[in-house]
């Protein structure tokens, strides 16, 4: 696109005001859009097509692009924008409700209020080899927190196993229309599911979520509330796999959660 900012301003002049509740802040920085659209020519899903400012870059790289957009007004606008593009299909639906299993690449700007929910769905249901997302910086710090950090979380456990390469780019808030109150960050991830190939990833994630149900309590206490096993049996399992029963969830390594999950499954 020759002038993305001008394109967005023209589109917004004929459309209703952007909906804050849906996270409608439109990126016009070309270098960031190019960075976010680094994909191969494979089946690709774009989350939240918006005004199509990113879609125009993605369609040049993929011959099979599906764009999902929840907002009916923007869906209609997008459909008109790409009516003559045979390789682009626009879908009016909720990303949390659609089947994402067939896509090899997934790209999009994730609304703040459901960032974790969308990422969890992508990691547990898609098996995409490449996921490029843009999220708010504070969400990034929380979701991508490492082992031993107080914010280490169930998504962080999955990311530890699945992400083999990650590239990031900070995007200033001034490159959006309307301008949000915080900066964003693009995370381009290459994923490999080999380490979890023998595991039901969705069930594993739900198990880890239960382990983090109360982050301030010990792993033993959390497990006591979410499993049918006696506390003594849980204590025995934890000791057998060398997990300190007094540790809090964030102080347990990702690989230990996998061992714990497999041990619990065998015991039930």
C-alpha cells in the first residue's frame, strides 16, 4: 500500500467511529505491517481484519488467506475491498468460535481483553508452525514471563515447549488510529510441537491452569482442590518426580509440569 495512514483515514471518514470495546486501533506504520506479515505462501488465517491494512500485505505473500472479522460493518467493508481477490476469503465470525486446525500460519492484532484466550486457543487447537501476533506491551510482559518470575503462567508453560524461535518489534502508540494509551509489540513465533507430540495439548493446558488456580498457594494445595486424589497420594507423586510440595506454581519448571501431568494421569 502506498500510504497506509491515508487509506485508514479515508476509510474511517465513511465508517462509524472505531469500537474501543473491540480493540479497534488501526496500525499505519509500514515497517511494522511488513514485520507482522512475514509469512510463507501457505494457508493463512488473519485474526481481526479491521480495515484491511494488514490484509493487503498478507495477500501478497499467501495465495490462501482467510480473514476473520467479528464486526459486521468492518466485515462488509472488507468484503468490498477484496471482492476481486480470489485468494482472499473474509469471514464474519468470532475467532474464539471458529475451527483453526487447518491453518499453517496465523497472524493478527489481538484485542487486549481476550489476548490470553485467543493465544491459548491458537496454541492448543491450531498446530500452526508460525504465529505472528501484535499485543499490548504489558500483556506481553505478563504472558511471556519466564520460569521463576512471579507472573509465570500456564501460557508461559506452553510457550516454553512450543516456541523454538521468536522475533519481536516494539510499536509505538503513535502509529495507530485512534491512538491507544499504551505501546504494542509484535511477536513473530516459529513453533514446533515435537516435545508435546504424545500429549493432548488442550488437556495439558487445562491441567496447568488448575495448578495455577491460586498462584499464592503451594502446588500441593492447588492440586488438592482440583483432583480427586488424596493429599497424601499427591504428596507422594510430587516427591517421586522431585517437585517440592511447598513450592508455588511459578517456581516450578515447565518440564516438571509435563512430568506431573503424566504422573497424575497414570494415577487416576
